[in-house]
C-alpha cells in the first residue's frame, strides 16, 4: 500500500523534474513565457501523475486484498494437500499390504486349486480302484459262498458215504492185496515150477543113463535147495517188513503222514508243524506228530498210529478161526491206540488252542477199512474219547478243506484291509472338503475386505484416487502419475469445473 510519504516523494520528484527543465530552458536562453508554459504543462502533468498515483493506490489496495485472500486459500490448500499426502501414504501402505495379501491369497488359491484337482484325480482313481475291488470282492465272496456250500454238501456226502467208501476201499485193497500176493507168489513159484519140471525132465532123462550122469543130478538138487532157501528167506524178510518193530512202524507211519501233508497244499512251518514239544499242567512232556494251525488261533492235532502185526496175521491166516482171532486182535490194537491217545488230553494244553477232537491217523487204508467195517461201534468209541479216525484218503480231504479255509481267510483279510484303506481315504477326503470350505470362507472374507478398500480407493464421492488427482491438478509437484484407467474409474462429475473455478479465483 502507498502512503502519504510516498506521495510527497513523488511530488518532490516531479518538482525537481520541472525545475530541471526550467533550468535547462533558461540555459538555453528560452523566454519566460515558454518557461511558464512549460511549467504549467509540467504541473498539469504532475497533477495527472498524482491522480494516476491515487488510482494506482486504490488498485494496489484491491490487489493487496486479493493477495491476502489468495494466501489464505493457498494455506488451506497446502493443509488439505498435506492431509491428502498423509492419507495417501497410509492408503498406499494399505494398498501395498492388500496387494501382497491378494498376491499371497491368489498363490494359495492356485495351490489349493492344484491340490484340489490332484486330490480330485486321486479320489477318482481311488474310487475306481474301490469300485473295482468291491466288484472283485463281491464276485470272490459269491464264489466263496458257492464253494462253502459245495464244501458243506461234500462234507455231508462224505459223512453219508464214508462207510460205503470204506467198504469199497477195503474190498478193493483186499482184492488188490490178494492179487498182488498171488502175483508175487506166482512170480516166485513159477521159476521153481519150471526148475522142478526141468528137474523131472532131467531125472527122467538120467534114469536111463549111467552113473556118470548122477553127478549132474546131484548138482541140480543142490541148486534147487539153494533156490528154496532163497525163497524162504525172501518170505521171512517180507513178513518182518510187514510186522516190524514198533519204532520202525511209527517212523513209517510218520513218513506216510508227512507225504499226505505235502500233498494237501499246506505250508510246513506256517500252517502246520511236526514233532512239537509241549508240557501239560502236570509237567508231563507231550510231543504230537503234527499240529495243524487254523484261522483265529485254533489248532488241530494229528497223531499217527500203526498196527500191522494183527493185520498181517489176518491177511496170512488160513482158517476162519485164525482170521477171527487176528481181526479181534487188530480191533483191540486200534482201541488201545484210541485209549492211549485220549489219555494224553491234548485238548487241555495251555500252549495250543486245539479243537474238541484229535485226529488219529492210520496209514494203511486196508487196515483202517477192515477195522471200521467189522466194528460198527469203533467210530462212536473214538468220538467218546474226542478222537476222529482218519486214513490217508480221508485225512487228505480234511487237510484240503483246511487249506481252502486258509485261502478264504486270506481273502477276507485282504477285503478287510481294502475296506479299512477305503474308510481312511473317505475320512481324509472329508477333512479336505472341510479345509477347502474354510479356505473358501477366508477367501470370501478377504474378498469383502478387498472390495471395501477398493471402493474407498476408486468409488463414491471423496474417493482417494479422485482426491489425489485433484491435488495434482491444484499444482502438487509429482514425479509419477496414476494409471489413467484407475483415474477414469475414480473420477467424479464436476471435477474439471472445480479446477477451472479455482484457477479463476487465483
């Protein structure tokens, strides 16, 4: 603002100018009139200058007021700009945090999607396997049921036809034995008969000869005596082999039992054991020939008993009385075996979980069939002692049934293992679905937070993008610019109008 001192200074300046001009004119030798005229002109000009100065002073006052208003507006804008910068800094950190969270969330979503797809494929594969296994299991169970039915029918038929089969076996064995005996006797006696006929022929020939032929006859007689001696010795050896000692007979019976076990399909050391040493509660040492294991920890004990002495006497008897006596002795021998085996009381041993009966194995089919055929109470007597009589054929059928039971047990165990793994897979799938649902809930929550922050950034009146762009348009110094799509999304109607008004006010 121009005050009174400045006005006086201007007037003095104007007077000096006028005085200078007057002096200059005087020095130039001008006339007084000219000087007066010039002075008047100068005064007039000075008055004009004073008037102009007064107008300028008024205008200067107006400008000063505008500057004061502009300064106040500038301070308000700087305060708003500072607040916007602080808000922008806070929002920028929030946006960066949200961007990191979104990137991490997208990464987790991608991983979860990949895991979900992999689990879906695994689940589909497992379902296909379970379906295939279930189909196979159902077919196998059906086959097992059919086989069990057949086994039951076979067992009933076996029990029903046992006596008939035993009789047939006995008849066949007896017939075979007689045929074999006759054949062996024929084979042994035929050379003797030939030699006798030859001897008779030679005797007849030598009857008409001189004494020189007697030496040859004596030689033939000695040969015949040697042959008869050999035949007698062979017969004795055959009889001794049939009779044998008890230990030898027992060893032979165990060998036959071992062969039957080998043909049954059972595995030694796993499904059966031989010569297992056991101790009873009374401290008595017992050693059954074979212990056959069953599923669920059950056992079947087999003991071999051989009785050939009385049976050999029966086969070689020539009179009915001798045969009857030998048969009674044979039956008594088997009953004695039953009694001695029952006294061992294998069922009450703590080291084995045996069934309620023991198998007494008779290795000679014909001896077994003879005893059963002639003594109808023999089976019942054995059952009373918890003993079942078996021969090689019936024992083999029993062991084959046990082998099939083991096979069915293994199939059932496999089916149970399949069911257990399928249940574990289903439980794992349920847990995965629950985890996936939880991830979905968290994704939705993060999406809501992201949408809220994004709305504050670009949507609605006073959004951050709009306010930041307004500060830039007001003159804020920046080195970077927002994305134009983001600016367009956050723009509000009337923003340009406000900017132009602010420019005109400035």
